[in-house]
C-alpha cells in the first residue's frame, strides 16, 4: 500500500472523527447550558436528578458509557441495534460532554458578582434580559480557557468511538497498521490529532483575544 | 410626597434588622441617613428599591401602594407587572458602582432605557451624552469601565441611574469604595443634583457633606430611627444620647 492510498483511506476516518467532534460540540454546548440552569432550578427534584446525572457521567469512563448506550437498548428492551451505532455514539458523547460543559458554565455563572444581578434588577431588566444581556456575555469570557481545555480533550476523545467499532481515524489506523505491518498509519493519525488541536487552540485564542476588549 | 415608608419591618432569620421604621421623602428633598455599621441602612435602601422584600409595613410611591400589610400582619406586594412600574420610579447607586464591564460607558447608560423602557436609541443617546456632560466625562463615552478611575466609574453609575429618569435616587455609601482624593468629585456631582432639586436619599459617612446638602437627616441605630430632623439640629444639637455618642466619633 502506498502512502497516498493509505492516506486517502484514512482521510475518510478523519472526516468521521471530525463529524463526531462537530456533532458532539453542537449538541453538548447548548445542552450543557440547559443542564447548568436546571441545576439551579427552584424544584428540588430537578436539582437532585441533574446532580445525579452529572456525578454519574463524571464518575464513569466515557468508554463504558458508550457501550451502555449502544448495547443497553438491546439487553433492556431487545431493540434491534443494527442502525443504532452512530446515534448511540453521538448520544453518549453529547450527554458526557454536556455534563462537563454544565459544570464549566455553572462555575462561570457563579463567579459573576451578585452586584451585577442587583444593578440589572434595579434598572428593571427582567430575568431573561439579565441573563442574556448582562450575565451570559461575562460568563463566556470567563470560561473560555476551560472550554478550550474541554474542546482539546474532545478532539482526542473522539478516538474512543473505536469502542463501538466506528471506523474513525484511530480505528482505521489500527486496522491498516495490522494488515500492512506498518507504523505509518499511527504517525498519520498522530499528526491528524495534533494538527486538529493546533487549529482548536488557534481559533479559541482568536476568540479569547476578541473578548479582550474589557476586563 | 414621592415616597412613604411606613412601619417597615425586616428580619433575616431571627435577626430583626429593621424594627418599625417610618420616613417620608418629599419631592425635591434630600434626605441623609447616617448610623453605625450594621444598623440597617443598606437594608432599608434595598427594601425601598425592591431588592429585598419587607416583612411588614407599607411602601407607597407617589401615593400608590407598592406593598401593604394584610390583616394577618404580612406584607403583600402588588403583582409582578405593577412592581416593574414601581421599579421605574427609583434608582440606586451602589457603593461598588456595579457598572456592566462588557458595555462601554455610553452603552451602560442607554441599554436599559432602550431595552427596558422602550425608548428610542437616538433619544436615549442624547439623554446619556447630556448626563455624561454634566458628570464631566463626556469624553469617555466610548471607554470601558475598567479604563476609568473609581471616581469616574461612580459618576457613570450615577448617570446610568439618572438615564432612567427616576423620581427618586438612592445612594448607598457612594464614596466609601473610593480613595479619599476621589470622593470630592462624586460628592460634587451629588451636590449639583441637589441644587437642581433631584429627590435623593443618601446613606453616607461623610458628615460635613450630609450637613451641607441635606434637608433632613435620619440617624439610625439598631434597626430604628433614633432621631431625625433638620441637619443643623441633628448635627449641632442632637437630642438623643446615642446620636451624641455616634457623632462624637466623627469629631476629632
Ligand atoms: N442578606 C442578608 N442575610 C442575613 N443578614 C443580613 C443580610 N443583609 C444584611 N444582613 C444583616 O443585617 C444587618 C444590617 O445590615 P445592613 O447592611 O443593612 O447595615 P448597614 O447599616 O448598611 O451597615 P454598613 O454601614 O456596614 O453598611 C447586619 O447585621 C447584617 O449582617
Ligand atoms: Mg451598608
């Protein structure tokens, strides 16, 4: 196998890895905000459920969670899981990352001085306006470093999709390496992850700079 | 009468912070509130501006009840929508300024008028620039709060409150967070507002200022109004022993 066929075979895996990455972010970043707000709900039951969800997610390996989401429906309900692989994968990733993002958001929201809420209240902003106009923009600035960390972890975590035999770049690297007795696929995969994270850092750095106009 | 606070009671847990406090503020009047730390001055302002809810008593703005006490002795407020209207009557200037750091100075002044009061951007901007001019900081309209000195920030906070065109403006120790050399510029602005007959209630430890600017002084201690009256009477000829004791600390 030449380098270029090897690379083009793996390029499909790279696209799939990117797909997992993008869908996870798209799902977990907003969901995390909902979870963070639910954790401050007026209703004790909601708070308990949300806290349990967060500690369960954080207390078990993502790999295990992926297996549960994939095989669970079969063992529990005898569901046909033939076409369930990809949905289960994304579900597992989104629910996992939403829990981590929720904790980041919550920390950010709680770090905003109470005086900001009071100033907004006296000026007559309603709750939604206060959150959207006053609190959230400041939260976003404060949590950027933590979010960057989380996104970088996600880039690397996409390789866990191999647990469900999803053919992303890491699974392919292993297969091709075994069949071709070559080390090259791992190098290609390594460079892929590295470059991806370099881009992440670059983009996030840009965003952080753009938010640097105030302190 | 702009504001009547009648028999206000407020407790946190089993700590009675306000015990039956009553006072009025007439249109154009400047009332100073003095008193030792923990006497409930901030709590009183926070009740008047609806940041805290009272447990008993009445809050009346312009003859309309915002809160009254029912037959069971509990305070009941008007509903949410009506309360918004009452909020519009009063402004509050905080000790810590509490400007919005992500908005520039102009936006700090026009955001609420536009998005809360539904005023036009042009009108709100004109009003804001006018106020900044009066505060002597028109040239900083496009700066961000962190780029301003404490004294400038507090003047912006005053302008932000005035931009809402309140009937009455409350100040909670507006100069306490400032370096001594910066208090003058803020007091000057408040004095100027007093000259224009802005209705104001000022909690302060600046006794000479209180004496010079206010029409009436309230001395609070332990959650009650111990003494109130003309500033010259209260400062130069206090009747109550506690007032005398308190004022002695400020003389040297
Ligand atoms: N949210 C709260 N929960 C519990 N206790 C409170 C709360 N706010 C105020 N207190 C208590 O109420 C009392 C009066 O507080 P307040 O802030 O009104 O006093 P103050 O006269 O403004 O004092 P200072 O001059 O120090 O600002 C204090 O004993 C304070 O600890
Ligand atoms: Mg106080």
